C-alpha cells in the first residue's frame, strides 16, 4: 500500500470499517512512513475530539422546551399567528363554555375609537385571566367532511365534532379528533390516523402537525388574544364591540374582528382552509368574570356569511387521562413515512404533474399497486379498492396552488360505473423530488 | 424525511412552524457543545441554547441565506452567551462576579471553534459529521439515514475532516498572530 492509498483509507481505518487484510496493510504502511503516521494521528485526534464533543451533549434534549417557548413568544405584531389569520379571514368568534347561553336579548353596537380601545382592554383582561394554563380541552363543531383535512372548511357539509386535548406541563402532548381522523403527539412522536386504514408517523414530537395549527393557536388562549391585540394595533384590523345581555341575564361583550385571507376569489384555495379563507371572528366575554365564553367563525362567501366553526366548550386546566395521548391503530393500517429514492427515481422526477397524474391513474387502472405506490404515501387497501380497475376519461392542464401544490383536473370512471370529475393535488417530495398524492380523490 | 436547512427554514416561513422542531433536533447537540465550551457551565449552556433557538425562530424572516442557518444560529448563540455573562455580572456582587469569571475561565475549554468550523462546512458534509459524532450513529446507520452508499459516507467524512483541519489550523494561526501582536 502506498501513501495515497493509505491516506484514502484513513477514515475507514479510524472508523473500524476496513477489511482485516486492508487494515493490516494500512498499519504496515504507517509503521514505515512517518509522514503518513503523523497525518493519521491528526485525523484520529480530530475524531477523538468530535466523539468527546458528541458524548458531552448526549443527554441534551431541547426540542420540547424550545417549541413550548416558541409557541408562547411568537406573537409579535409582524408575525403571523392563528389569531391574525383569523382576523385576516374575518372569522366570527364567541368563546365560552356557555355559548348556548349567548341568546342575546339586547344589543348596542359600538364602533367608535373609544369602543375599540375598550374592546382591546377586554381582550387583554381575558388573556390575563387564562395565562399559565397547564392543560386545556376544546370541543367544537366544524363544517367539514369527517375524514377530511383538519383545516378544511366545507360550507356545504353538516357540522362534525372536533376536539383538542392539550397538556402543556410537565411535557407537551396533544390529541385532535374528528369522527374520521385523529392526530396524536405523545411526547415522543406524532401520529396521524385516517379511518379505516391510513396511518402516517413522524418520529419527532411536533408541537402541531397535520394541519392542526389553527386549533393549537386557539388553545393557547392567552397568546391568541395577546397576538390578536397586537395585530389589531399594528395592522388596524377593523374591530367592533357590542354590549349585550345574555339569556342568563348577565352582561356580555361581543367583539368581532374582520379579516381577509389576502387571496383573490379566483385562487383555488380561497375559502377552502382556515388559513386561506375570508372570515369574521366573534369572541364573547362575560363582563363579570372577564372570561372568554365562546368563539364563532363565519365564512364570507358570495352567498352571504355562514357559520363554519363554533367552539362549544373550553375547559381550562382539566385533568387529562394519559390514555388520551395513546392511539392503538388497527392491524390493517398502512403506515406512511419518509419516501425512498427509487432505483429509477429520475424517471419520476422528470415527469410533469399531468404525466404523474396519468401514470398514477393508469397504474390504478391496471391494479399495478407496486407502481401506484410510488405516488402514494402510503397506499392503503381502502384506496386500492376504490381506485382499482378505473378508466381515465381525461386529464386536464395543471394549475398552481398557493400552497406549492400543482392541481390537475381529471375525470375518471370507477369500476362501479361512477364517474368522478375532480382536481388531483400533487406535490413534489422534498427528499426524492418525486410527485406524490396530496389530495383530491 | 431529512430536508436541507434551507428547505426547513422556508417551510417554517411558509407557516409550517412545527418544522422548526426538526432544526432544533438537528442542531441542539452541536449548539449545546459550542455554548458549553464558551460558558463552561452545562446548566447555563442549556439555558443559552434554548434562548438562542427561540431568538432564531422569532427572527427567521430576517435570515437572508437560509442555507446558512447553523452559522447564523451560532452567531446568535455567541451574543446570547455574552449577554448571559453580562447579566450574571450585574446580578452578583463584585467579588462573586470575579469568582465566577475565574471559574468560567478555568472551566471553559478551547474547543468551541470546532463547532464554528463545522458550521461553515458544506451542508452534506456537516450533516454526516453531526449524525456520526453528535447523534452517535454508526457510519452504516448514517448511510441508511441519508440513503447513500457506505462508501459515500466515508468519502464525505474524509473530505469533511480535511476541511475541518484546514479551518482549525487557519484559526490557530490567526490566534497566534493576534497573540504576537498583543505582546508589548
């Protein structure tokens, strides 16, 4: 072994990766060459330093602590928060465990600057009243399909229940439930389950995930109110204050905030998700306790305002059963995870979104699930049963969405004869650059 | 899935704030090592690391080169460490402060330039170094994690070692020059 060959093997040698024969040859060369010996010692010395540095930090675990602080401190005026989104989106909120008691019998609407200042003061006091929560449980109603995205707004649908349990201390854990979809973060990892057989696991303890961010922001009541106040002051969001008498005879303050999503009416995502909708938020505060009692969100649509979310129950600092943060998946669940680079990955990288849509549907038509699985993450049996044997009627020209997806209009005929005409959402996976199915079937 | 720093930063800016936890996970250990070497106290290093990450998150929109996230984070951490030290001075009595300064100086090691040198490595080199030595993965586990052949991992490590040694030698030379200039 000469000097160059020996030096090429330094790292493999130091890492114990060399075959025995190569290692002996390397050692023999080092014994006879002072320059290479000195060079190897420098490499080994650096390796020892790196190992020592890593060992010193072995027990460090900052993720949860940092993310809790991030959640608590991210509400400067220029920063986008749930509440600012809500305001932008003109939601109507009315918080409170006694939302049902908000049958208002008398209303005095105030829009003067003085009234707006008072609205801010009420919100500020409401924020102080719920500072330092250790846990929270929210239960509300959302117009959405049971299995669809947690953030999706579907005005044409009936209300379905949506719940959030969140433990802030001692360790951050949370769970969000809709009738057909559950997301759980147990302090170690984050899991999504969509009935009947779709699962996806993220190996990190995410403070929010799977489009639940808007609900988490509501759960951080104090921060939410504070950040809304900041947004109102900094951006001049229109605010109105109404003094009302509730059905319980008590005096209430109803604060409405109007907000725009910033998306044009022609944007495909406009009014489809909480983050992309024009809404009005309504908060109802009890003037005696200063507590927020209820929240409602109204969607501004061409046909008029429509209530799309109402928070029925806010339980601060409840004792949460640890079992809430555990999720046992059925045995037939297909689990998704990081996509893998394929041997012929480049072939799929080179596809346009229309070509990917065509390839995805054609594979389903042939029931070639190995090929189809290259576009799904994961591909559960329920999807195979639904799409198997389909015929492609047409694939349209794609258009881009504001969330980075490409949307491909399609028309397919399913095996049962049903014709489906919709828009397929495809995104490129960041690690493999391949298109994957993101929705629309 | 392992994205690049730039991609994580861009996702955070796009509203996927939860992805910041993945950047914390990626850099918590080297950042802690860097701060521990600077302040000479593990508890203070952990506190400073938390503060650094939070400030980084809150200033993410100001980061002009997302691919340089880690270098930028170290810069923030350096300022946090300085502030922490000054704050300690204000809090304590003068004699206690003097004692702390002496203790810190004695406990702190000279290794923190190692993390600075790691910060300016090309991203693929840096990831291999961090996974192998700070996350404690074997070379084979690094290869699996990054979906690359084992030979590519060892070649990347070789190149990273070469760059680190060059950087550290340059820092030592600069330090020696400063020391010479400071002599009366």
